[in-house]
């Protein structure tokens, strides 16, 4: 009621169906279209959740970038046609007269920017996959859904993270990962498998990776190809053999080289099996300690004890240890006045490969002597291989392995492929 006694008209109220005021112009336009009865499609969500329920569908990232295969064996690249470049980026390319499918410095920078976002999204998605689908106790069901979940992971820059994530998963999950990389059939994927087989700690994933690597070589040989792996794999094996103090890595590299019949790796295996001379430091913890000492007690300290009109001292007894402590860091073989540390596991692989390349002849008489192996390599093995290359010798071992072999990773029964 106003001062004149008249009742003020009620304030107009908004219709009940009118949407709430929007905070942004885009939402205001959507609210207006809703009021007019025009259907509005919600924008696509590309956020990657931190976690999803066990049976929830896999979040869609909306990524269409697919690395193209590089037949030259280099890193996989992606053309701009395969990437969903923004409108601004495409307009910029058109204004510069650059075709979207042409590889230039500008397009490379744009691709790199998109790749960073793509790799970050795939890395987050990988964490979700391993947490909810490839659990440590996941069963055989992963063989059915695993290939579909990993089909987007073809970028070589993600392989190391994938191997690290799957290191503690179940056996079925690890087989799915290794079979996914095997089906890619690229030098980078095979090098990643070799990395897990050689560099990884001595665990189930390393064993499966070694078997998968040999299976890939068998498949190439059965299809008429070369048994030898691609160059990136050979370089990785060479780097592992060049550091014999990492015994597990050198042993696995030697076993794989022997299984794949890489005769070019034999000189490095001979050098690696002996390791360093005894007395050299290898930076690893000692295997054992031998102490020859003498202990002498002495008064190390005095603790005062105070009483009524009296004081005394309680002695603290210490022990002085004198003598000699031997640190056992390596296994040594004494031969002809020299001492060499050797790797028994790598020695067996070296003996098999040497026997295979020497026409199936026994080489056990060489033992673990570094000097004998080097003399045999220059005086016997190299002339024999030169004669085989010239056709002067029919090397039956090239077509059939010796009947008795210390190791045989080529046995297909040790390989467990993923179920279809």
C-alpha cells in the first residue's frame, strides 16, 4: 500500500517454464532455444574421469589421431589428415597456402601440440584401464575385452608406460599387452617387448616378453622372412651385452641372441661372459663377507653413580675388532695365472650359439677361460664362417639346430598366445 492508500499492483512473475538465467552467452542461447521448443544437443564430454565403476562403459575421449606406419622403421608419425585440427589451425594453413597433408615445419609444430594433449589423455585413460579392467586378479575375460581396450595405444611413446603399468597385473593381462604389441608388428613394438625381456627385473613379465619375442621371430621365419629381429632390437641386445655387470640383463640378452641365432652377437657374448677382471669395482653389493678378526675388550666410558656421601663409576665395556675383512663380489675362475669373473648363465647361451655357428661341434672344452674363447674366435670360428659364406663348407647347423641344446626358447609350447 502506498501513501495515498491505494494498493500497489503485484510485481510481474516469470513463467514457470522459463529457464533460469544463464551465466554465459552460450548457455543463454541454449536456454532461449529450449523455451522456443528447439532441440539442443549437449556438447560432447571429453573429460577423463579419475575413476569409473567396474561395469561402467569405457569413457570416450573423442580422439581420431592414428599414427601412420613408417616402413623405414623410424618413429611412427601422423599426418594432419588423421588429426582433428582446430578450425583456426586449418584456416592458418590455408592462408599460408599449405596443404593439410603436407609435412612442413608448421604442421609438425601443430601436430606436436595435438600429440601432447593426446598422449596426456591416453595416459590418464591407461591408468583407468589398468585399475578397473586389468587388475592383478583379473581372469581370462581380459582376453576378450583386452584387445579392444588397447587398440588406441599404438604410439611408441606410450609403450614404456604401458609396460610399467602392466608389470604387477595378472598373467592374463600381461599376455594381452604383449600380444597387442606383437600384432602391431612394428620395429618399435618389438623393441618394447625386447626392453621388457632384457631390462625388466627378473619376473613373470620378463619371461613372457622373451617368449613373445622369440615367437615373433618364429612367425617371420615361417612366413619366409629372416629370423633376426629388427635393428632396434639388436641394438638393445648389444647395449645389454656391453654392460656385463648387470648380470640379469646380459644373461637375458645372451639367451635371446642364442635363440634367434644372432651369430654377430657372439663376440660380444664372449666378452660379456667373462665380465671384468677380479679386483675391479662394479658398483654392486657384495655377495658375501669373510672376516678374520680378533676382539679385545676395553673400558669405553664411565657412568658416575652418586649416593649418600659416596660416589662410584660404572664402566661401559667396548670391543675393539682388529683383523681383515674380505668382500666377495664376483665368482672367479683361475686359469693360467689370470682371474676372470664369469656369468654361468650367459656362458651356457654362448656355448649353444657357438656350437650352432660352428657346424654343431662341441665347445665345452673352452670352459670359462676368456683367453681360450678369444683364441678360438679368431683362429677357428671366423675362418669357418668365412668358408661357409663362400660356399666351401655346407653348414648343416644353419638348417637344423644341434640335437642337444642347453636352452631352447624356440619351443612353441612355452608360448601362451591370447585367446581369440
